[in-house]
């Protein structure tokens, strides 16, 4: 059915065990629903640590065919990345992102800045913490870009601060995680 069984680390589940009930553990595969120019696409995604890098595996059924690929995020980007990649997935491509780019999550440095200073800079845009929220029991940090109106809801988890939802993106690439 799926080419890859993709997993978030067991540590992610264990970290949530103290603050989130058992029914709210993240599944192995997350469904990202993208909206772009009036179209909707649903990608199955999972994040897996491989050596010092993080690999994001993605897949989608299109025209009765399973398409898939991956993005590899470097150790440098995991620690100090400053940009989200908006590279469109292409079937069969396994892309190594540049050391400044992460894919669908913030670097540890950006997350730390958000937690300590209530703001961070990504893609040369400053985001400010608007409020802390929850979605199905998962803690989210709702941030806004005062200049262009972009908004993100970021999973409040230091090991993998996923961009759970993006809205009003100036590039018009918006998404939301549907477990």
C-alpha cells in the first residue's frame, strides 16, 4: 500500500506522554493538506532521523499511481536553518536541501528564539508569537508576520517544531496537518 513506513521517533511519543493523553500520540505518518491556487493536495509525510540528518519522506496518490520522494535536511539546517523550503515534490526525486533550509519545521535555533524572545526570523521575515493554543491536545505556538500577514502554528516540541499549519502565506502555499 505504501512504499515506506515512515516514523517519527519514539522519543516524540514519550515526550508527549506526560502532557498529552494516549489517544493524541502522533501517528507514524501525518497527512499534510496543501491549498494552492484553488487546488487541494494531500501528502502523506513522515520524518526520520538518519545519521545526523533528518529525512522527510512524502507520498501522494495521483492518477491511480503512488508517487513519492524525499527531502534530506542537513545537520547544519537542523541546528541553525533560516529558511523553509517550498520546493515542489517531484515523483522519484530525493533532494538534499541546502544547509540553510528545513522542510515543514523550524531549526532548533529558530525554535529557541521563539521560546525565549517570542519572535524569530525565517525566510528573511520576522514572526512574533501571537498566542499559545492547542489542536487535538497538541500544544501549538501561533505566530504572525506583521508585515505580510502570514501565520504559522508551530508544534511546541523542541526536537521537531513542525509547522502544523500555515495560513496567508505570501507565496499562497498554505497547509495544515490532519492526523
